[in-house]
């Protein structure tokens, strides 16, 4: 039961002392020690005396004799004489006992009285009886002369000196703790020892008046990481972030609900065109799958404009219909070119001196062209006439006519020449002209014997 309180400063100082306190023997020594000889008994009592903050059950197994001198049973020891076992008190040795003795076996004695030095329990050497305050004790009796109480420290999920609980923390006759154990619990902060219904932590200044259990209270103290998003939030659904304790061997996790993001709308009005309807577009910046359109407006239709280009003789024409609003070409019809309609509109005959032509003109567009008639050429030549007899001797005039037949087979040309020859003396003479050459021969009688013409 709790009777007094001290200040927070005292409690903190005690907590620091507990933090640095060393209890190396606790982890190596169990609560229950079975002894089968005197040496083991001495060692067990020595360990219990050193670690007074822990409780020990020392069991006499078989036949064990007390050590020489005064055997002290500390107040944190429960001393058991097991059934079927015997403890030799080594008559004359004093047994100083502040603990608890459970008698299930026998205690042997000598002629001397073996006293329990507080005078409450003793062995009568004359009769061999074990007495406590004159009451005869037999097997199965419990002798409790400790003047102290059993306190169980429940670590409440943690550990106390590598165990879940310290179940037998025996107080000496002084009803106050000299120190309190410091439990550990991974990822938890120790707050203090509390009774089951206590509101304040127990301290060394609180008086113990009966057997009791104290419970460790903890405050969760994880070292959380920054978290990993295991489910992403959507516009309409929540997400989940999982955080994990980073302390080695823990792995504890907890989840945080990520609120839904909500929609982030961008609204765009798309006007109608000639061919497509208009509408209002709603776009979600968080998730394109949520985009939608509404408020449809009918298409406007085209505003037609017709452009006509007539065909010419050499180029096609067309009729093109377009929309004056959007520029789209609605239709295009080709007007095929008819070609020229040429008729003969002029003529000039070819001559021996120049070419001729036929001239044609298109009745539709006035386009003209000429068909050239080649210039006539000489196809043949002959002597048409000449004065065969020269008049006198000496230089005489020789006249002759050359007829040329032209390339059309119809036209002829006559060329008359008068040339001087040496009459009265046989001879020949060649006369060369542009188109032909004439060779004349005559005898000494002033008679032309031959005249020939060849084309050049």
C-alpha cells in the first residue's frame, strides 16, 4: 500500500542511479537453485547476499550439511528442505535467518542447541524437536521470520534483467525499496512502476506494507521512417502511407490515411466549326480518366463561295466551291481544255528565190501557226536555144537560153545569156553561173558544135 510521496527531482535521481546500476550476476543465475552439497549451499547464499534486490529459492536436495560457523539466510531467500531430503544443522552452529524456511524434509541436530538467532524458531537438542515460539513444528510447516514482503515486478510486455518478470523481490525488515529495477521494452519509454489501480509511479520513498505486484507502464517510442506510399490517393479515393519503425528487430508499422486529392478541373469552351459541333471540355489535372465534355453546340455548316475559271484551248478550267469561313474546299470540277480549232487563213507560194507558207488561225483563241512551203530548188537544167552560127570571126556574141526545171515539177525558169566567144577559131568555153555551168564548143567555121549545161 502506498503511503508517502517525494518530489519529482528525487525520482529522477533514483532513475539515473538505476540506469547506471550493474547487476551482472542476475543474467547468469536462475531464480531456483538446487544444492546437493555444502559448497553449493555456501555459493548460493553468497550470491543471494550480494544481490539483495533479487529473490532466490534455495532447495536442499538429498543430504546437505550446513557450513561451519554462523549460516546466514538473507531475507531475499526462500529456504526449502525438500521432501525426502535432510539438512544437517551441524549442532552448535548458529543459523541467522531473516528469510522463509519451508520444512518438507528433516533437520538433523546434535546435542547442542542450534538457535535461530531471533529467538522465534529453534531446535531443542534434548528432544530433537523444531519449535517456533514454543509451538512444535513438523514437516510441511512454513517458518516466516523475514519481517519483509514479496513484491512481483510485472514488466508488462518488457523485460527486467533479461526476463519478463521479477517475481520474488523480497524486501528486508525496512519497508522501503533501496532501489527499483529498470525494465526495458523495445521501442517503448519506461514511465514507472504502478500498482494495478495506481495513478502515480511507485518510488523508493513509498512504504510497502504487504505482498504486492507492481506493473511497468510504457510510452510507445518508435523511430518511424518517412513512410512509403503503399496506396496512392486518387481524386475520389483515399490513399495509404505505411510507416515502419527503423529500430533493429522491431519492424512495427502503422498506416496513415492520405486524403483524396479531389478533382483539379480546367474548363475549356470549344466553339463549333462549320463541320464539327462545339462543346465544353472539363479536364482533371490529377487523372485524365475523369475528363468529360458537355454543353454541345451544333456545327455551323459551310458558307459556300463558287469560283469559276473557264477552260482555254491549252489549259483546263475549273469550278471550285469553298467555304468563306473555314476555307475548306467543298468541291472541285475540272473543265477540260477543248484544244485549238485552227483554220487556213493565209497562203504564200514558194518560189525559186524564197519559201512559201500556209498560215492557220484558231477560231477560238486566235492562236496562229504557219506551215512552211520549202523554197523551190532546181531539179534539172537544159539548153532551150542558142545561135548556132556565129556571124564573124573574132570575138562574137553567143546567145543562148537555159531552161531550169524546179522542184515542184511544174515550174520552169528561162535564163538568157549573151557571152563573147572567139569565132573563126575552134575552141571551147565554160560559163559558170550560180545554179549551173554551161560549156560551149565551136569549130573554126564559126559553128557551135555543142552546148551543155550541168547543175552546180
